[in-house]
């Protein structure tokens, strides 16, 4: 049984690997991109509390795994969707890298670093 995309006017179904999100692959990737952009802004200054950083890490992991399941499920994908998937993976990786950089900046003043 297929799950229709919850976005008004979209006629596509959600792939089984992401059916709990009730979004087709295009809208799932667009949603991830928007969420990553918001989290990148939130963490840019390195002021996010540790618990929020853990939530962001869990978001990256869970959604990266979901995206990988869809990409490797055997679903027939257009070249445009393949490119969108790869771009979304890169966005998730960049968010992780930005979070790591923000952590390094915020901890630099607190810890003595040997030279």
C-alpha cells in the first residue's frame, strides 16, 4: 500500500523507506535542505546547548540513513532526483562539519591547546 505525499497538489507517493514522513522523495529532500539551513544558522555562532547539538546529530544520522535507504532501494530514479539526493547528502555533511567547527570555536578559549 502506497502513502501519498502530504504536500497539497503533489501526486507522487512516498517511498517505503520514508513513508513515515508522508513526503515524496522530492519534498523530503526539500524539507531536509530547509531544516539543515535553519540548523546551520542556529549553530553558526557556537552557542547551541549540548543537548541541542545532540538533537542535531541525531537528525543528521536518522535522515542520512533514511535517504541512503531510499537511494539504494532499487527505486527507479531520474537523474534529477539522483542529483538532488547527492546534494542533500552534501548538505547533511556540511551541517555536521559546521557543527564541529562551531564546537571547536566555542571550546578554543576554554581549553589550553599545546603548541
